């Protein structure tokens, strides 16, 4: 049973970097980095990255996930959009794929929760691609 603090974070909506870290820690999701897309650097180590996508350095953003395993990079945006060019450039040399199913309403601000939940499903799975498919199939559409 989740603590009152975790339940509050789960139901809050838009999350800060520290709240995402706390949520990931609670669900045993090891995060390599929680970072703005402008500060996301190579080389990319194996693991989970939570990245804030935003059109300018001063604007509000949208949390997405990037999972690197071996020579593969799996990018997840709950809106179902591909990674921005800046992220694609940082992933050159890896087999980059991304989810295309929209599971979050564009008016919703629960992207941080979706990213942590995505990692709960794919991290430590035998096949992250199959785990991603199972994760996405939870939503109709």
C-alpha cells in the first residue's frame, strides 16, 4: 500500500524533478538522470532517463522517458510523439525506436507519472519491446 505522500504525488498532476525522483525510488525504478533535454549528454549509459522536453529553456515542459539497453534506445512519450531532433542527435549510433500510441490526453499534466509507470514495466524485463507493447495495450485505442 502506497504511503499518503506517494498517493498525493500520484494524484497531484504536474510533478517537479524531486517528486519524480521520489516516485521512481518508491517503485524501485533506478534512474540514471532526470534532466532537461538541453542538458541531456552523451555518452548514454544503460538505464532509465527522464527528460523534460520543452520548446525553449524558459518554458514549461513535458516529461518523457528514454531507456537504453545495450545498443538499443527506447523512447517513450505518453503523447505518442517521436523524440525531438535534439534527442535523436544524442542517440545517433544506437538503434532508436519510440512509442507512437497516445495514452495521455493533451490537456492532462500527469506525464511524470506515466513515465515512471512505463519504466516500472520495461526495466528488468526480458524483452523491453514486448514489455512496452504490454504496457501500451493497457489503454484502449
